């Protein structure tokens, strides 16, 4: 991974901590990792980066598919939609 891509990815993961969520396009991941398929190695790297950046404070890195990529969020920041009738 090129240094500039490394910096962008780390900034996106920091955005999960500060803004609660970030969006990463599939095409960005392919470009940054220099791959044609997102495989287990790429996912492991994302998880390792998240653990290093977050120091375990925000829980697991969660993904929500959508809009040509994935939304990344911290487990700690995700809550169910509450039924107002409940």
C-alpha cells in the first residue's frame, strides 16, 4: 500500500471514532490495497488497523453495505432503531 493511501485509510478509521461513521468505496479499497478482490487478508488488515487506532475503546469495527462500498462504524456507536410504541 502506498503511503498516501495508508494515510487516507487511517484518517477514515479515525473518522469512525470522531464522527461515528465513514464510507469507503469498493474501488478505493481495490486501489489502496492493489487487489482485484477483497479477501480475508484485506479484512484482517482493516481489523488490525482499527484495533491499533481505537485501542479497543470503541468495540469491533462494524460494516454496513451500501452506496458502492461499505459504511464503517464502531460497535459502540451502533444502536437499534427503537419502536416509539414500545
